[in-house]
């Protein structure tokens, strides 16, 4: 089964934005954004995704990537 891979860390690095800066702009705790950055979430609210995309000036597809195969298999 495929999976969704979060690329938030890559987009943040490209924009030279720290986790603290992004958390402040998005209005989400550092802990929650850290989980998102490290791929430790199973869901994301569209409102959070919109806020992250606005803060990073990116598209959802820049942050989310579909992989048809689970790399753990």
C-alpha cells in the first residue's frame, strides 16, 4: 500500500524558515509542526495546510508527496 510523505522540512529549508518562525506565522504549536515536519502525523486539517502554504508561499504538492510503495516493505 502506498503512503503520503511529508516534505515540510525540505520546503522550510528552501525558504530558510525555522520551525519557530513557521509556528508563529501559522499559529500552531512548535510540537505539532515538529510532528508534521518529521512525518509523525496521520492527518492534517485543511486550515492548517492552507496556513502553512501561505506562510511558505508554496502549494500543497510541495509539502505532500505520494509514494506508491511503502519504503518499510
